[in-house]
């Protein structure tokens, strides 16, 4: 008897549960886009180099093209479709709009999800390669433009809107650090 190459899995996405059969080789990115019609998450390189496919998995930013859907089963996945609070945009979304943090917009969902995850990492005290003195006595590392650039370096923008992206992330962080780092609550159930 041959080994099975597919499984029925349940993905928790933006507060809803989706039960679906998948080939074991299906990436989380393809499951989101092609099976659940959540096309806000973009495919750029499909090999982990551009960040366009960034989503949040259990609150941590993750490139969905490098994660198998079966490995995401039972974890809380948040895509760009799920970051707003009803009609109220997430502070990072609002800052990107207010400061024109995009041109064509293709990289933007990944930039926003990555920024939300990054702000949570910073709020939790995680250092980056750009951080200076990280001894606890020195206090939190300021979120300078250099820090933002380093921490967002996994998200490429072919339009090179980097100046505005950095300004938008800084604005979101300043406006409301706690809510900007907020990862949306999730609940509910649905099946496909
Ligand atoms: S599409 Fe996933 S990192 Fe480029
Ligand atoms: S806004 Fe066009 S790729 Fe970033």
C-alpha cells in the first residue's frame, strides 16, 4: 500500500476555521490564495527572498511561501484581510495610507503584516543587527529609521518606496505603540 500524498487539514485564518484536503506539497501561500481565495497575500519570488507573502502565524511574521500548509494546521494565521478591526483600519494600514507607503501596492500586504510583527518584536525587547547597546540597564532600543530599515529588510519593494515605508512604520509606532503591535483577535468557524 502506497503512502498517502494528501491530508484533510483545518486552517485557522482570520478567526475562521477552514477544513480542506491538500496535497502535502501545498505551501501555506498557495492554500491561502488558490484554495481559500485570500488573494491579499502576494506571491513574488515564491522562494523566501522578497517578503511579499508575509503573514502572521501565531503572531510571528512568516513567509507563507516557505511554510507547508500542513505545518500551519491548528495555528492562528492572520493575513492582510484580517488585520483591520471591522471598519477600523489597523494603525499600520492607516499610516501606510496617510504617508503613501506604497506605489504599485504589490509588496504592501507583506510590508504591513511584517511591520505589525516587527513592532510586536520590538515591543517585546528583541534586538536587531542595527541595535547598539542592548544591555537591559540601557533600556529599550529606540525605533530609529536605521532600526526600521534593518528590521524590515526582509521585505523588498520593487517600486523602491522605502522612504515612505519607513516613515509609515515610524508613524504607526509613534501613534500608538501598543495597538500598532496588536495582532488581531481571532475566533469563529467556517469550512470549505
Ligand atoms: S513570495 Fe514568499 S518570500 Fe517572496
Ligand atoms: S509598492 Fe510596488 S513593489 Fe512595493
